[in-house]
């Protein structure tokens, strides 16, 4: 249900073609709501069919030319309705946590190395978010739109901070398990 709303949000920020939307998802929205090129194009067709967006008129009609889309009033109303609606948090599902639980009964072979890999990936993502924060949200910048966008970015920073700290703790536990295993 959220992909159409992510697209409506992106189009309200800036009318775009499907390709431009895909690139924008890769650089921003995709950090917290990912979508493939095909999913975006499929959803654009559905949104246009429902009368929530329209393709902008092209200056020069040409075969295969990319269409840019804008949000219609009905699309803005739908996004406002969805934004105002109450929604319960979704249960967290993480294969790494399930694998740790399974390791308790089948052994930890290969898991410590993957924990290190996850830790490196999370640390890189955290640095990416911090760089975006430094670049796009300097101190003193504080319009309502910027503050809300920064709040979303802060969620990413805080989550990646949590995960890197938790992975450090997990790796320390593995080191302790290794010491105990050698002693026992």
C-alpha cells in the first residue's frame, strides 16, 4: 500500500519521469522504502488509471520519449488522507536475528564472519547518512519541510547507530564464546 504513496510524495516534491523517480528512489526514498524500476512504472500506470496523476504534455511528441508525471488534486487528497490515517507498527522481521536463534541449536559456523560483514555494511550506511546530513541539513536550516525530511534522516542515522552498536555487542559475545570454548 505504501509504494503508491511514496510515488505521490516524490511527484509532489518534483514532477518526474519514471526513470527520474527510479534515480530519486535510489538516492533518497529508497533508503527507507525501496522499489524496482518495474514496480515504479507499474505503479505509475495504476496511479494514472485511478486519476491520481497525469502525464505532463510533451513539448515535442516523439516515439519512446520519457513521460513526466505530476500529481492531480485527487492524488494530493489521497496522500493527505493516507498521511493522516492511523497505522500500527509492523512486526520486525530480520533473517540475521533468526539465524542467530538457529545457531543456538545448530552451531555458529560461518555466522561470526557474516556478523562482521553486516557490521561493515551498517557502518558504511551510517556514514552515508551522516554525509547526507552534513551536506543537506547544515545547522540553522529549519523550514518545516526540511525539518520533517531531516527527522526521517535522523531515524536512519539512529537505526544504523543502533545496529552497529548491537553488532559490536554480538561480536564481543562471539569472542567470549570462543574463549570459553577453548577453556572448556
